C-alpha cells in the first residue's frame, strides 16, 4: 500500500526527473507507476516504494539543491556586488548567474603578468581575497568550486625563456587556474571542494582579432556550482 509519504516522494522525484531531463528507463518507470497503485493511487494493486529505490534511479531527495543553498547563492551575489563594486564597474570582474551556479570572471591582466602563471599584482590578490572570503562563508552547504583558465590566441615565442615552461596555451591556462586554486587553499578553503582546468584559447567570449577582444578572452572563470565535483 502506498503511504502518503511515498506519494509525496514519488511526485517530487517524478518532477525532478522531468526538470533535469533524466532518462527514465522502463524498469524505473515501472517502479514509479507501481507505487501509484493502491488505496491512495488510481491504479489497481499497489506496493510501497522500497527503501533505496530512489537512489537506484540515479538521484536522491537529499542530493537536491535546497532552498538554503539558493538563499546562500543569492547572498553571495549581493556580497560580491558590494565588495567588488569598483572592479565590476571597470569590468575587471563580471558576475553571472548560470544554470549550474554563480560564475565570476576575472580579467587575467589584473592577476598575471604576460606569459606568467604567478599572481603578480596586489590588485588581483585583493580581488581573490574578497572572493575567497565570500566562498568560505557559503561552501559549508556542499557547493563545489570550479576554476577555469582561458587565454587569447597568442602564444609565447619559442625564443622566450618562458617557452619551455608554457609551450602552448594549454599549459599556461591550466597553470593559471591552478595558481588561483592554490591561493584559495592557502586562504583556508577546502581543497576537496575545488577543481582546476585550462581551456587555452578555445572558449573565447570575443573574437581574437582585436586587442580589446583578446583582453576579454584572457580571464579566469570561477564557478560556485551546485553540481557534483568532476572525477
């Protein structure tokens, strides 16, 4: 017999599956339909949803984004807009709410020197400090942090002393992302919550045929995401 609690769980699970475009196989669909049978349901027969059945389908109620997390993200947006008001105005930092969470983009020119992956500038360190403080407040709720490095389409000349270290933009963009993650770890953030990668020049936001376009493409994207960490 389907209990009232089972019914609520099933309805919530069904709508979650629809909203997340999860692919429901025949076995999972039969599992859902079987629990709608019985005294509360509208189909003949009936069975109680067995413990563990929902996790077997690939998601659980416990894993869903909570209202608390949504509230924390909203608070983070408000704090960042206050803390980084001058940088946002000058477009050294941009903020965007995406489907997977909050995205902060920082111009690489305020963090790194040309061809460098070291955080060389005080202005950049101060921006990262403010972001790290905000992240530290909200990551207890189960968020993960993705740091992605991007470059323009120019490369380090072969005759440069930096070429051996960064022969392509893959190495440079990845090293820059790792530098930001290292800064966050030194600040006290949990390294288990973070992920770093580089995308070289292959995820540009503007064409690389102007100096301004290349400037905007040189960036660090920081995602504060509700999704599980990549493995």
